[in-house]
C-alpha cells in the first residue's frame, strides 16, 4: 500500500527528493542505498492497487503517491502513523478505505503493454484523478448522453 521512501534531496541543486525505498535497520534507523543513513526517517509514499469500473467493465490499476492522496484525501505518512498507533487507528484507516470505496472520480490512465510469461498484459497506471463535480460532471454527462443517443439510434 505504501513504502518508506528516502526524503533526501536527489541532488544538492534540485528540489526533487530521492524517493528510493529505505531499509529498516531496526531501532528507528533507516538506510538508503544512495544516501546511507536516513537520519530524518522515511516519508511513506503510496503504491496502491485498486479496481476501477465503468460501463465497459472493471480493471486493476496502480496509483502512486499524488493520485493516492487525491483519492484518499490523506497522505501515506498519516495512514502509516494511524496504523501503527493503536487498534483505534487501524480501524480508522479501515473506515477511510470503506468510505472511499465505490466513489466516482474522473481518472486519466496510462496504459502499457507488457509481456508476462509470453502473454501480453496491459499495465494500467492512474496518472490523474479529478473529482466528478461542477463543470467536469456536466461535460461527462454530455458525453454519456451522446453515447446513449447513439445507442438508441442504432
Ligand atoms: Zn536516498
């Protein structure tokens, strides 16, 4: 669901962070393969697997950090803190996931064909999530109405 990522800057002149997976050394100490001791500890980042559905069917997709935050409305760090806090925290996380299930969003997917054991498989990654409301909802309903009209004419 998420992984402990290195917070160090990728390069001194860059604002981008390293984001490599940190290895837990125990006793609150973390190690990055590039930056060594990660003294600030990890930033948890999402790698979520979700099932999306529309009128054509359902598919499994992957969501990374920004899209995970857009869907769940909270950071992977906050989720991790709740989960490791106590039983009530873990229940709160479960409630959040239940609450966010079966919600409608407008998503943009990146689709890549991959070969797995000589079989073509489609790998779907969510690259943008927008709430289905306001002008977006109006526009999407127009697309849907046009599709229904076309279906009725056929
Ligand atoms: Zn690093």
